[in-house]
C-alpha cells in the first residue's frame, strides 16, 4: 500500500509539478548510476533537491532510491512518517547518541541490499547556490565499501525556486550537471578533496546569472 | 467553433511541406553530417511539434489554443528569468509576474481589447516596481525594475497577441476566422526565418548588425523578405480577409518584424554571454530561440491588421 502511495506521489505529483513549474535541464544524464549499489552525491540548496534527484532517475528505480537525511530534522510526526515512507529516507542520527562506529550501519546495509543512496555532504541546506565544505561521512562510508561508485551531481536553480527559510515557491529553470563516477582512492582526505574538485568543475560548466 | 475548410487545406499543405523537409534533412544528415544539418533536424522537429499542437488545439477548442499559447509565454518568461541576474528579494515580484500570464491570456480570450492592451504596459508596469519599493531594498532597484518589466513585455505581452489574433480573427477575419489569421502569421514568420537563413547562406556578404549577429546579412534579409512577401501574397487571400496586395505588404511587415525579434533576442543572449544558448546551458536554447521572431511579429502584425482591417482603413 505504502509502495503504491510512493509511486503515486512521484509519478502523479512530483514529476508533473517539477516538469511544469521548474523544468530541468540535465547534462550527461547517462552518467547517473544504472543500478545499485551506488551513491549519488549532490549539493543541497532546497527541499526540492531530493525530489528533483529522485525524479531524474527512471521510475522503476524508485524502490532502490534512498536519500540519507538527519533523523532530528524530520522527527517523529506526520512529517517524519512521510519522509520515511513516501520520500523513502534513510535516517542518520547526528545528535551524537549513536556510537560513532555504528552511525553508518544503516547506510552500509542499504548498499549491501543494492540500494542507490542519495547523499548531501554539505550536511544541511546551505546558503542557496553556494557550495560549503563537505562533511566526511561519505568518505568513511566508501572506505568501508570501496567498490561502490560515487556519482557527483551539481544542481543549480532549486535554491532560487525554494530557498531555505521560505515556503514561497517561484519557478526557475533547474540546471543539473552529472559528473563522472568516482572510485575510492584509498585515503579519506584525498577522496574528499577529489570530490570537492569534481563538484567545483561541474559548477563551472554552467554560466549562472548572479543572484544576491 | 468549426474550423474552416481553408484552414484544413493549409494545415494539409504544411504537413506535406514538413514531410518533404524531414526527408531532405534526413538525407542531408546522412550525406553531409555536421552542425548545420543537426540544427536543421532540430528546427524541423520543433515545427512538427508546433503544427501538431496547433492542429490539436484548433480542432478541439479556441480556449485550448489560448491556454497552449499562454503556456508557451509562461515557458518563455521562465527561461528569461532563469537567464538574467535577479535579486533574491524580488522572488515575490517574479511570482507576480508569472501570475500575470493567465490574467493577460484571459483578457485575450474574452476579447476585451482595452484591458488586453493596457494590463501589462500600465498595470503590471506600475505594480511590480511598487512591490519592490515596499520591500525596501534600493540596491539594484533600477536594474531589477527594468529587466523584470522588459522581460514581461517581451515575452508575455508580445506573445499574448497571438492569442488575441484568434479572438479578433473570429470577429473580423471572415470564414477562415481566428485560426486562419494565426496560422497565416505563424507560417509566414517561420517561413521568413528559413528564407532569410537560406538566402544568407547562399548569398550573404554584408552583415547588418555585425556586433550582434554576424550571420544576419543584408542579402539574406532582402532575399528572405521578398520570398516571404511572395508566399504571403499567395497564402494571405486564402487564410485572411486581406486581398493579394495587402497580404504581400503584411508579408513584408512580418519579415521585417521577425528579423528585429530575432536580432533582439541575439542581443540579449550576447549580453548574458550565452551566445550559443543550446551549448553553454543545455536546454536553455529552448523556447526563447523558437519564439524570438514572433515576439516582434505577433504584435506588429496584429496592430497592422487591427488598424487597416478592423478599423476599416484599408
């Protein structure tokens, strides 16, 4: 039942609304991972990021797509239920209560089950349309599962359409740049700087108007 | 609204022409692959799309056609707002600009000419900067007020003239009605794009505005305009109430306006450094590139028709 609701939500609401009100231009769509286990890493500007990323993938992959999100933000209420079952998030506890070594257990189990994780290493929605330093969780995860490919994705426009701190949605075209997949190189620090470089290169492919 | 026989025949001829064009493009892409043949294939594809939607829309209902045209205007406006620099504080202003689209096309649909013609140039023109002022950020105010108003005029107001053409045509364009008048405009404008492009490729030497668009040449413009005039003289008496000579004049008017619309959009893209809008920002070379000539041709031709044939001065 929930499965049907999830399909319905994405096929009948999210996709048509994003298509009509936003319109996404995806460059190098073929670089998106065709199957799990895989990790998609993206910059985070807006609540729409997760929905847009899920909509970019074929509908038949929906059961595999698993956005990783902070458990405290979404909470336990109706919003939390919706995030968990309909959006399909994998909650991560960032409060510090879970022991550090167990923090990634859920993510690892998901990868082992062939899921495609969606990660936002900026940690939270930052200042719209600005890249900030990445958290290293992704590198630690990949260190444990080094065969899993990581696909960087840079998105622009969603932070203008629905930035942090507002519910006023204003249509803007969304540009998406998919990078080539990254394979773990054996060092957490190197992996992170490699990832950041890739994201910056992707960001420079676009020619974005200023927005202050 | 029943669609006149004339419009059906015109659509049939366009389908035949497009089939021929597709065939030629297919052979070209096999024998001489490259940028120009890709561009040609892309153009023909978008014409199929346009004529397909157009046919469906006019067969079903004029309201559907108007909604469709309004949607095109919305997409053009969205593309414009996504390309230009904007201020974060103006998000609400931009939302109001979007909301003016259905309103403007509603005026066109009801045929309330007075409101149609002042709503954006007067009411929205005064309203949007007022919101900006109340928001209180003066830094960049003039630029924001200018670019937002110009974009709204250049996309929504101009393209709503195509919808008004359906309404006015139903009243004043005889049996071919609004569909005939709109088809005449769109066909002539698109034909002119191709004619100017072809003449320019074959004979073009001297660029008219080299700083904006180096491949728009005097030879291409003149050759294209004369060809367009001839085709308009042929089709005009069939699709509109305009007799042969007036149709020829309308052809020249549409050719000139279409040219100006084309180079104006080129100037915008140059200014924004998106010369090849299809390459630098994928997909952005969408709607604006397709409707550029109509942004000038639609209002100019509507008011030409209005002055001489609705106003009875012809």
